[in-house]
């Protein structure tokens, strides 16, 4: 309980903090609070991005930027070594099946990938697609795939200017996706509150971890599953807040959503590399 409370305080502090959190300026260590990808051969400027990267689809961007890292993360995972706990073994079996799918799909595609050397390169390519009206890019942009706080290669930095822009564009795209009745955005918000899937950037741009905020997403999903509304619980806030967020969920569901069809789930906001053709 203390661990969860401390984590919540730290997250809230980062959300409230308005100073230079993320910076990228290779050859300089100014304002760095996160690891950053170094420039090659002692250079003080970033390499020019490969023009071919701009022509990639959203799926292609995900393959080229994250494909090799995801396979290596599973291969090098210490979690699955010499385990006897049946629950962990079950998780490891799922990881093994996922790795098999990834290894059957990605290696040939990775051979054709242009270099995407930094988070900033990925950010600008995906941002440009999103701003041009590409809905697939807008949906993926919401999740901040250019920032991975557990990235094996320390590719974790975008500039303060890019962060500021993300905090403006992300809520816009998320709200537009809600108005398309996309249950995947609800699934993402719920999963991003999970400690093991947590990505700080969406939480900086959109309230999703506070108790009443999480309640309204749960109430909306309850309506989608055709289940009775979640009852009032004084631990999550006042009765007035409960009524306000319940009314919001009912209004959103009636305006934009259809009941959840478990046989035809919405695709994830960013392509699942294990499920690509």
C-alpha cells in the first residue's frame, strides 16, 4: 500500500511540475533528467533522418522503431528464467507464444527498415501524419509510442518543445477518438494506469490516474458491457462528483458509443506487432 501511495505521489508531482523534464540535445547534458540516445562518432548534432522513414505507414513505423527491441526484451527477460510459480509460468508461456509470432513476422520486414535513430525523428514523422488527418496516426500518437520509459536502448527523450506540443495535440485526438465511439481508447486509459504498462507522457497530457477520473472511465465501460451502473462509494469522492461523472458517462455512451461486442473488439490504438499481416 505504501509503495502504491508513494508511486501516486511521484506521478502527481511529475504532472504538476512544469519545468524542463525532457530534453534532447546530443553532445550536451543540459537539463537531462532521462537517458538520451547519444550522437554517433562524437558529433554534436543529430544525424539527418532517412527520407524513406517519412513514407512508412503507422504499422511500418512501429515495426522499424520497436520491433527488434520488443523481441530482445522477451528474449532477455529475467522473469522467465528457472520459474516454478504457475502464475509466472503462465505469463512466460504467453510471452513465448508472442515471441514466436514476432519472430515469424518481423525479421524480413526489419531488413527493409530505414533508420529511425531517435525519439524526435519518430515523433515528427508520426506527428506530421496525425496533423495531416491520418486517423491511424492520430490514434497511435495518443499512446506516445515515441517514448518508452523502459526502452532497452535508452531511446527515451523528446524535447521540451515536442512535449509541450504533445500535451496540446494528444487530448484533442483522444477526445475525437472518444467521439468516434472507440472502445480501444478506454482500454488504453485503463491499461496505462497499470504499473507494468505505465507510460508517463499520456498521464502528463490527459487526466487518467486520479480516482474520480478512473471512475468515469469504468462507469462508461460498465454501460458498454450492459451491466448495472457502478454504485456510489464514498471512498472515491463526494456524491455530487459521483452524480456528475455518472451523468458524463451516460451522456457519452448515448451520444457516441455502441455496446461492446466481445466477438469483434476494436483494434488497439497502435498496431500490435504480433498481429500484423
